[in-house]
C-alpha cells in the first residue's frame, strides 16, 4: 500500500513538474525566428494549399504556417507543387551549411493543422509548444491577411490556448510571452512518466537507505524496533524480519 501511495504521489508531482517546466520555458525562453530547419507543403482537407516552417530546439517547437495562395498563383495542387519544387532547390542549395533544412510532406502532427483547425478566415499563424523532454503544451496565434498598398497586413488576429504575460501576440513575430494551455497528449504522457520516475527515485531512495541502515544496526527495517534476540517477524509492526542489510 505504501509503495502504491509513493507511485501515485510521484505521478502527481510528475504532472505538476511537467506543467511547471513547460510554463517556465514559455515565460523565459526566447524563440528564434530563424533558421527554420523543417519546411512542409501540403494540400489541406479544406482544399487550400498550405505551407509551414519549423524551429525545433530542446524545450520548444515552433511552427509558422500560411496559406500559399498569398505567394503563388494557380490551383491549390499547382501551388503545392510549385512550393515543393522551390523548397527542394533550397534544400539542395543549403545542404552542408548552418542553414541546412529538411523538406517534408503533409501537415505537422500536432497543432492547428493536425486536425484541420485553421478556420476559413485564417491564412497565417503560428503554433508554439513548450516542455521537456518533449514540448507538451502549446499555444496558437491565427490571423487573416489583407493587402495594404504594396505590403500585406495582418488583420483579425486571434489568440488560442494561452494566458498572456507580456507583449502583443503576433502570427508573424515572436515579441510576446504567454503560457500555453493546449495539450499534446502523447508528449504529456512521456513527460509525466519521465518526471514521475525522477520523483519516485527521490521519494523512494531515502526510504531504502533508511531501511538498510536500520537492518545493519539489528533493527526492524520498517519501524526501527530493536530485534536483538528476536526471530521471525517484528513484534512492533509485524513486518518480516530482514537481517541481510541488502
């Protein structure tokens, strides 16, 4: 029973640590805009051509995405093909340099586009996940674009899954701080298991060391009762006598 309580306590502490680590990274870790080492181009379930570029670092995974119709002409299928050709050329050009990149097909496995949640009015946005060992909590900034003279302006920005700390969230720039609240369940499970195991060791190790010290002194490992001249179980707590000290 005590062992089960220690396991449950370790898991609770592991879950709290998982959230604390993710929020600490979100509050203090700067997210670089470049280099974006992973790029993707795909035809969405909504029939639109999408592209994304990702920064993946220990503790953070940032995905910047946009509707490729703002940058290319043609049907959605043609736009995706044009983008893939361009990125394949860039991949070859940057191979072996500090800006080397990987080209992948299909949407990211998590975030706004993992389940087609971009919405009909959103054309640009970013998803950012934080946590360690795996980024497990994420937030999103989604926006539409509007032609403003020769430039493209962002309009109708909306913020999803975050508690803002400072700055104004932007789908284009990393000039804000916010705490993410959207879960990546697989990553959360892995992080809770990792931190829970660490807590279990911290909780259990003193108990094991104390038990061994008691046994070496001829006492009951469970309660510390003096077992000198006593055989069998401890008369105080009923625990089986362990005289090995192992």
